[in-house]
C-alpha cells in the first residue's frame, strides 16, 4: 500500500466516525419511535434508543481511536528499535 492509499484510508476512517455518530442516533431513535407507537409509550423507547445509539457510537469511535494510537506507537517503537 503506497502513502497516498494509506492517507486516503485514514481520511475515510476519520470521516466515517462523524457519519456513524450522526446516523446511529437517528436510526436508533427511529426504531424507538416505531416501538413507542406500537406500545403507546412515546417517548421512552425513542429517547432511550437514541441515547444508546449515540453513546454506542461514541464508545466505538473512542476504542477505534485508542487502538489506532496504540498501533502507531508500536510501529514507532519498532522503527526506533531498527535504528
């Protein structure tokens, strides 16, 4: 993989996090709204599932970020050890 491909891949993953953050809450809230309409419990499932979707996306972005940082640090240590 050349440097341009690697940079494109990194940019894609960074922008995907923003979409994931926005759309997961929306999708989960729509599912919650559907459940609320079926059960007559508006807004409990809508609010609960929207929060679950949002915080789940935040957790996913956080863990992906820390994994990438750990990988980059390990690569930097390996490069320094090779010198």
